[in-house]
C-alpha cells in the first residue's frame, strides 16, 4: 500500500559524507602509443550534505559542476570513489548490486528528458506496473493493476489512457507518467534531476506543483537538481551550491537567496535577477576551469572578483557563518 511507510525516527533520510567521484578520460590507441598518462576527471570532490525526511534539498550550479554525478552516485548508479552514503539509516556506500536492489525501490529517479526516459514500445500501464512487479511491492497482477490505475488518477489521467503509448502524450504528460512510475514502488526518496527543464514554461509549474502535492501525500523527500534558480526557490527548503565538484555554500533557502555570502553564489544570483530582488553582485566572468587539473586553492579563484593571495594557495573548507555554511577565505 502506497503512502503509509513505517517511518524511522531518525531525522535524516539521507546523509552524504565526503563523497568523491572521478572518471577516467577516454583513452585512445594514440594515447597508448604515445604513452600519455591517463587523465582523471574530478567530478565530485568531497561533498557532504544531508536531507531531512519530507524535505526538498536542491543542488544548483553551472553545467558540468557535478550535480548529476553526485545524484547518480547517491542512488548507486555509479560506484562512489570514496565517502559514505547513509540512506534511511543504512550505509549503502559499498552495497553490492543485489543488496542495492532492495534499497532502490525506496529511492527513485525522475529524469530530465521525458521523451528518452519512457520505453516507446511499452503501454503506459506496463511502464507503471513494471517496477512494482519487479520489486514485488504488490502481491500480484491484480493488485498491480489496481495500484496502476490509482497512480494514474493521482497524476491526472483517465483509466483508458493506460492503454496508450508514450508517443501519444505531450512532454508534460510524459513527465507525469514518469512521476507515476517513480511512485509505483512506494519510495520515500526521489531524485529529480532537472525534471522540468525540458518542458514549456507554461507546463513547468503544473509538474512542479504536482511533485510538491505528492511530497505531502506520500511523505517524500526530494533531491532536486535544477539550473533555474526561480524554480529552485519555488520548491526547495534548503540548497547547496556546487562549483567544480565542490559544495561552496549550503543552507536554508531564504538565508541563501536573501543574503548570499560566497562570491560564486552572489554571482549566480546576480545573473538571475527576479522582480522582487535587486542584483546582489557582479555577474560571472570567464570560464569554469577544467575538472582534470583542479586548482590547489579555492576552486573559484580564477573567476572570483574578491580573490586574495591566500585563495590560490589554500582550499577553504565549509564553515558555519551567519546561519549557513560557506567555503570562502573572506569569512575564515
Ligand atoms: N561518464 C563520464 N565520463 C567522463 N566524464 C564525465 C562523465 N560523466 C560526467 N563527466 C564529467 O564530470 C563533470 C560533472 O558532470 P555532471 O554531468 O555531473 O555535471 P552537471 O552539474 O550535472 O551538469 P549539467 O548541468 O550540464 O547537467 C563534467 O566535467 C563532466 O564532463
Ligand atoms: Mg546534469
């Protein structure tokens, strides 16, 4: 039965500590012949945060800063290089794929591209029933059918639409189908990686509001990833700002949006002015450095309008300052 999990008493659904993820750069035959060393992409560099039960926590930052890699490592689609992931009280960092299967039904993903993420040859009913039958969260086909119709109704479809195929639906409708599929295993945690970026602006609010209604109805926690700060501000309770695989600032939504401290956060917010807020800093200049050769000091040093000598020598750590955490020498 969906919607009434036995809940643990621990406050956090997820605790991520010092998470590190790297990739080997593709190594071609020419590289081998010339004896070039294999290079490493440092995608996630010691990220720590936690998500409370029934909370929305967002990761924001420019393209390539490691948001998706962090998310994919947390749900163990990728093996973490190091660090720990505690989900619902269990340290899943080193779980085998078999052990992960039991956890995976409790942590589901909603993907960015509602076109690519639904199998075009499956009917909607089978798309939604497949995970519950696979994870055996229902007793059999009959219960799966009943549950599927219930979920379809919750995300706003009529029963007869269950017989259709994905191509018969619009982008927003497909995303709602993806949401029904995510809910089908009775999860307590959902990772939503850019869930509305591919949708028309007019449809985005509809899908976001559905996600937020479901959060209350099903007692869900979300890890929400988006590059649109107005979307994040609308849905999130806390957020972390990532730059070059590092978390540079983290805290409650209003604290971060109203009084950003890290020069990168200030620049991000300044680049996205809203009606009710004036620009708070200088927009960003220059490019993000390569994640292959990380700078020894602050990851943001090459673009920081307030850099000091110490910034290129020493890497700042996240410290509590003025009601949030920030990693910046200006405040250490
Ligand atoms: N499979 C992979 N192999 C090699 N490098 C990768 C791989 N996946 C990601 N990367 C690199 O890791 C870094 C982080 O990528 P990631 O996709 O996590 O960023 P992101 O913040 O999700 O960006 P976007 O906003 O564009 O989705 C980037 O430099 C990217 O090129
Ligand atoms: Mg991404």
